[in-house]
C-alpha cells in the first residue's frame, strides 16, 4: 500500500474542497464523485498568437476547454475537448492558436467523468499573456534545479517560486534539472546528529530513484504538490529545458549503472526513454511533428526578443576526457542537426536580442571537465569546445549581434563576460553569460573557470569554504535571474536575485545596431 508523509495544510488545500464536496453528496457513490484536477494547470511556449496549456485529472475524463480575453470568460471560445486517459497518466496538453498578440489570455478546464459524463469537476483556470507584435517592456525570469539533493517540500515550500512570481514575469525559463529523478528523499535530513530539514510532503515515488515510467511521472507530480509552484504555474508560462537529472546524473551513452545498487534497471537508454516520455507528458512544451521528443526550439517573443533553447544532453557523444583534437561525433555536444538548425535560425532572426538558453555553462568546469563544454585545460579548443568554437566563429562571421547566454546547472549564481582578448580561441565577438540557480536544491560552487574562451567573472555568489556545500534552501542561497528589455531604448537589464528578493548584481546591456 502506498505510504505518504502527512502533507501540510497548504499541500492539500485544493484537494480538500473536492473531498468536502464528495461528503456533501451522500446519494452519489465514490466512483461517481466529481473528477478532480490533481496538479493545477500550466502554460508554456507562448508566442505572438499561441501558447501551450496543460492539466491532469484523477481519472479517465473528457476535458472541456475554453479561452477568453476576459477573466469573466465573456464570449469565451470553446475548444475541442480532449480525453485524459491512463496512457498519459491522465495528463493532457494542447496548443491554443489564433490568439491576438499582446493580450491577456484566460483559459479554463472542466472535466467530465468518462464513466458518467454528466458528472463534472469544478472548473480550474489559468492565464498567460501573448507576446507583443510591437515594442513594449518585456520581463522574464530564469533559473534551474528543483527538488535536488534531498531538499523537498518543507513547511515553507519552494519559496523561490513565490519570490519570482512577485515580479510578474511574462515568462519563466526553467534551464534544466527540472526534477531529480536520481535523488531519493527521506523524511528528515540530519547533520552532526541534528535534524536540519523536514520534508513534510513526501511521496513513495520520491523515496527511491526513478526507474519505471510511473516513477518518472511521480517526480513531476511531486514538484507540483508545492503551493508556490502551482500558483506560479497558473499565472506565468514556463519555457522548459532539460539536463541530466531528469534521467540520471551525468547521463550519456557511456553512463554505466552496473555498480549503482539503487538501480535494478541498468540500461541508461531505457531510463532515458521513460524519462523522455514523462518529461513531454508533464510539461507544456510544444511538440515538433518531425521529431516529437525534441527539446531544442525557438520562441519568438516579439520584435525585440527571440529565445533559442538548446539541448546539450540528447545529441552529445559519450562522456570522455573531452580532449579530442578533431570535431568528430564523439566530441560533439549539440550534434550536427541541432547546430545546423541554430545557425539557420540565428541567421534568420530579426529580433533585437537573441537569447541563447543553454542548459549548461560554457566556461565552467563541470564533472572534472568530462560533463559539460569546458575540459579544464585552458588551452586551445579541444573536445566539446571545438563545436562551441565553431558556433562562436559563425556568429561573428555572420555579423549576428546581441547574443546573450543564460544557463543554470552549477547551483550558484554568476555573471561572466567572455572576452576574446583574454582567450586562447579568439575568433568571436565578446558576449555575456549569466548563471542562476538553484531554485530549490543544494547550493554548491563556485566552479573552476576554463580560459579557452576568455571568461571574466564579473560577479559570483556561492557558499563560502566555511559554509561547505549542499546547503539547504533554508540557508537562503537559492537564486534566480530577472531580465528586463526596455521597449523604448531596447536596452537589456539583467539582475541576479536571491530567495529573499535581494538584488545581488545588475548590469544594463546596450544593443548594437538599433535605433530608438
């Protein structure tokens, strides 16, 4: 029988109303009680005329959907219904198209029990704003790393989400490690014999590593038990990426699980297949018909902003010493198809700013130089650095201005300026890379820098040597970033923030080649 830790009052608030309703209907059997939306709503991948919406029910149900430009749902547009079935764990998502630009969009779901379609759920609603077709102020947030290293939902919940939501961003980029499928949790965390953390909401799926499809789904459902996560999801679109912990730490074709006793499933490819399905079922990410499991994509957010989402995980060669001297498939991290797509889309972009949302940093040494781009030797480009050098050279030669990189992964926050005058590989234009996270996970760092591309650390906030590593969220070293693009000047201001809403660092970037 499944075993659950007693959740907080907040964690069961949504479910309690439905439960009370069932008690008030004595003439209805439990099977005929009203369907319940179990994990709120989500929206994502919003552009000028469309956006994705998502929800999940507790049973087979026909989901009725409507959208409106008013909160009262006056003159709402009815959408074709969808069936939530066990094959997708009762989750559904769809693209809502034909929307006006720069407009608040309200959406509403109602579920009809497929066993008796006259039995309806209470409605559940969400909202997002479409991208503008003309210049206006834009704000977005980014971060990564949710529910990692054993730090789950305590009495305060995932509070960084609530802090981000206070800023009412147009959208949020989750830069990866959206779940920790390889990070089991316990009811309590002790240090030096003292309890320093209590996971007051904990499900069976979070007590072990994820191996089955249902266990991977359970990782996502756990995060959406948090009140702050659900509240932000209902009002802020999330643009999702992934990295390694959606599957297993540092996975690639060379990942060997034979010595890891936590896993009975030893095939990383089988784990990846199940994790991929859960990722696409549980997120409001657009479906690419030519490659349904694709994560890399571009979202146009009006005349001032294109966002290019990279996937440094799915097409990489096996993790190795990362010191190859030629760009073979073994040395790639983007892969030839993604690289060709990125070059093509960057060249075609007319947006003022080209934001490159990357799930791993360029110049930070991760996993001893085997896990990310940088190999740690600070010399001429080798290994995966060769592919990034090719990309940077292309951006310069094609005269593509105003590229800015945003990333997470390393569990601290930093601002890096890449200067060819300081680099070993110098055939590129200077650019900025901003690092943020964790959202709700252990804090680590700072990492060593590799000087191949000449990164200069303009700011860093990480644990001190005295504090150690894997600090809990209660220590306050949880980070996110805010980006504001001014509709008049087109300047981009980047701020690094912490969980307490403290502004740690800010810089304003002037766009090249633009006019007021």
